[in-house]
């Protein structure tokens, strides 16, 4: 199978939107997006699925649309996971080898990593990622790859990402209800990092801040290694809520105000400019000044940045981030946010766009911060595909056929009962295989009236 025939599909289940995306890799290793579709997300709160039926309907809408647009039929997808339940920890493990003379083999490194999956975690939690930081061979520190070295004691420091089992199972259930299966579940800030960060930034030290609708995800890199991850349970939705309550207007008007006229810096917003908002149910219109709006936004964004600052300090690498901060996600399009972030963190700040690895005619349309996670999931999928190209094909080119109405999911009562004969999921990828994969890669908007 040539690289042109290899397709990867991914689904980004966010608080405000659900994105389905399918792409392929060209001869130069660039990602060409063949189809992308998004739908309003109503069943997800702060990154966690709260309403199965609404989430399933949104996923089904996007999947059918992207299959129709691209002509690619797929049965397996890569899915992102985030939410306030995500936490991380550091741990160290070691093994004692039988002989000094024998070279350290891959299998021993795999066994050391696999041992980390046996550490004690709270009931109802599961380990999502085990990421090696560095290795130590007979007290020789700072070893990036111990394979081929000689030594008796092999140690390693690990970054471990933990999430709730129920949250992961609910995501899998939603995917399964649209007749798809989850090939792998990936922490969303890791996917976003792949899409928007350069290798130089990861080496010099950088903090990725992905501001979504319900959560703000953080990933800290230094010396090309992920050092810290965190999920902050605040995002763009709380800003919209503050505007709604502070100005006593409807939610949709608050969202339009934020996007079209909002600014993260109140002091530089024009004091003499106002925007007129239609009154509720025929009441008199309201006039809201640009400066008042900006101060509401600034207050909440400063709170989010304070949380980000805390996590960066908590990582232990705050003084080593030479590349500063990269902000991405839908919230990154807020006007003057980079300036506020630079002022609050005293670091260089840029907006991260997923253009580094994209090519093709749809590149400009997709090159927006809000699609960083979706593009990153596709990239992670191709890394997976490189390892399993003989046994795994993420999609196939076919003429799209609209599914019969009876197969659409509208109500729980209409769902057919699944039996073992009807649904037989593929065997899950073994822990050792996942570890092997890990080791293989060591806004300004024109003013428009509010209607």
C-alpha cells in the first residue's frame, strides 16, 4: 500500500464543537486534509461527555459529512481526551540486570516502562500515557537512549498522565454508537503540540497553552521532552458567560460580542465606541461600550493566565522556557490576548497555527488555532500507522452512500440492542505495542451588526 492510499481519521470531541477530520500523507511527509467537518457540541462540559445522546448525534453528523466530502470511508478513528479529571505525576523506576557486559536491549526498556503501568493509582482512574523523561545507567544521568549501553542498574524518570476510566469509557461508547471504533486515545495537549510546535521550540523550552471552550490545556517541553501536562477547568465559555451576565444579554449575543468586538486589554479599547444589542423579546436595544466589554474579558482571561502561570511554575521549568509561550485553540483568536499573556507571564508569546505540517488546497481553511488538536490527532495517527501499516488501514476510498434512516441515532429507544454477534470490537492494542510506538519517536474580524 502506497502512502497516497493510507488515510487517517480523527475526532476531536470538544466542549463547544466536535470536529471530524480525515487526511493522508504525501511523498514529502506533509499532511493533506481531505475532509473536515464540525458540529455544535451540546453534550460535553469542560471536556467531559455529560450527555451521550447529544454527543452521539453531533459525532454522527460530522462523520457522515466528512465521509461525503472526502469520499473516504473509515471504521477506526483516533480520539482526543481532555477534561478536568486529567492529572499528571512523576515517578522513577529501575531494574537490575544480570550482567554488566551485556548490552541493554529494547525489551528491557519496554519492561521498565511497562512496570509504570502497575503503580498504585486511585480507584476509578487509569493511566493514559507513560512518557520517559530520561534514563540513568549505573548512576550515569541524562541518558536519552540507553539501548546498546552496558550497565547493571537501569533507571528512568517518567511523566505519567492519569484520567478517569468512566470519562474514557463514555468517549468510547459515543464512538461505538456511530459504528466506529477507537484505535487510540490521545491526550489533547500532546496532539496540539505536534501540530503547532517546532522542534527548535521543544528543544529550547516552550509552554503550549491550548484555550478551548471548556478547558485550557497546558504542555511544557524542554530538551525535546514533555515535562509537564495539566488541564485547567476554565476556557472561552466562562468569558462568554461573564459577558452575558455582566451585560444582561443573551448567550448568543455575548458570544458574537466576544468574537467581533472583544479585546483582552481594557485600557486600549476605545471608550467612545459602543455596539447596540437587540433587546430581549422586543425590549429596547442595549448599548455596550467597547471598553466595558474589554474589561470584562480581561478580568476572566487574567484568571486563566494566573492558573497557567501556576502550572508553569509547578513544572519546575519556568526559568528554562527560552521559546516562551505558544497559545492555540479557539480562545487564542481573542484580540490582544498575546499582549496580555506576554505582560502577565514576562515571556515571548506567539499564536500557534497548525500550518507547519499541512499541505494541499484546504490548508488555508484549516490553518486556524481552533483546528490544532484535530490536525495533531491525524499526525499521531500516522505515527501509529507507520508501525502497523501491515495490519491497519485507517480508511479506504469509496463512493459515499447515505446511511438508511433507521441507522441514525435519534433516541435511546430507537437504538438496536447490541449482541456479541452484532458488535465485535477489534482486540485492543497491547500495552507493549503502545510502548513500542512511544519509543519510536523519542483575529481582526470586520465589524458586523449583531442580529
